[in-house]
């Protein structure tokens, strides 16, 4: 990429940067996912669904044909039942695929994970099942109904009414192009957006100071050791958020996060040593989560 291309890419990325204040009063930076990334993720998800549907259809057809031609009593009824069951399974798969994966701890379908993006609440809070359900129930209205109307309108069979209806629903299809956050109509209703989620692991950890290694402050000499119950409150999401706060190093944000954690775990260590406290909490929380992961247990966030 040329220098000019790199500069344009950085400028475009900067325009997609947002800052959200969480319900705890903590400012978190987000990068809104590009429209291209969202489209690519949707295409991948559709390929997965359609390949699955074709494989299921082939299997159902083979089984139904075998039952219908073997000459046994009830063979045709069994074949009809198989096709009905296939239709129901496909309906559940079509709707459940997006719901189940976006309600998961990563908030992303397989396509979104490959594209490095995820669904998040626009208020910085927890992504609720209600929000995921609302944004996905509108997908057929936003995507497939406009396409169906456009196809029928182009044939001329529906006349002027079909053209007007196609134009109206085309607004839903192109809605992400008309707002700066690339929101679908479903995102507007659900209070969600799609943001970048760079691949990260606990191994790519923040290198902290003495407090992280020994639990002792290099400023006041205070010892910060946290018990199992105190560390069990938070999960991987909060660990990554705390890492971002420590990397950024903004004094006001450090104070706000320090106060929020102290309220949550019932500590009152006083002011002036916020960074040492947070480094110690980060290091000990990370060590606990890594230990749990070695035994096959993961805590996605504080709600898990």
C-alpha cells in the first residue's frame, strides 16, 4: 500500500472511532465496523447456511425416496413426514443460527468472527437476548422482502404499486449507507451496532510494573492481594477492558475504574495509588482466568 493509501486508510478508520460511556461511568473506545466487513461477514454466514441446507436437502431427498420406493406400508407417508421435518429444521436453523451465536460470549456469528467484528450494545452495557432477538427478527424485512419486490417489480407484473413498494423497501436494504455508524434498521430498534473486535488472547498480556508481579505498590508500598471471591466477580471481557484502560493511561479513567472496582469488591484503599491497584488487580485476575482456562472453564464476563 502506498503512503497516500495508508493515510486514507488511517483517516477512514479515525472517522469510525467512537467513545461510549458505560453504565459504570467508564469511557470505552470502539471502532465501528466498516460496511464492507459487515457485508463480507453476511456473505460468509449465508454460504454456511446454504451449504448446510443443500446437504440436508440431499440427505432428506435420498431418505424420502428410499422409503417411498421400498414398497413397505406407510412409505409415502414417511417420505412426506421427512420433507415436513426438513422444512421445520431449516426454519429453526435459519433463525437460530444468528440468535444462538450472537447471544454467545463473543457476540458474533462465524462470518463476523472471521471478519473480526462483533455485535455490541450502543450504551456500552451488556448485549441482552432481547436486543439480539429484535435486530434479527427484522432481517427478512430488511433484506429478502426488498429483493423479492425488486425482482417482481422488474417483471412488470405488479405495475406501479410493485415499483413503489420495491422503492420503499429498498430504503431498508440500503439503510446502512445513510448513517455514519452503518446501522441496520434492526440495530436502530435494538440499540446495537457492529464494532471491530480484533483477535486477542490472554497470552498477549499487558506488561505491567511491580504491582502486577508482586502485588506491591512502588509508590506507597501497599500490598494488594485479592481473594478468590473478589477475583471471581469479573471475567475475560472486564479483563480486556481493564487492559485497555491501563494501556491508555488516562488519569480520570483510571480513577473512575478504580472506584468502580472498589465498590464492586468492597475495598476502600484511598486515593493516589490507582494505577498500582489496577495493575495488581489486572495481573491477579489474568492469572486466575488463565488457570481456569487450563481446566477447560471460561468466564466470558461478569454476567457469566
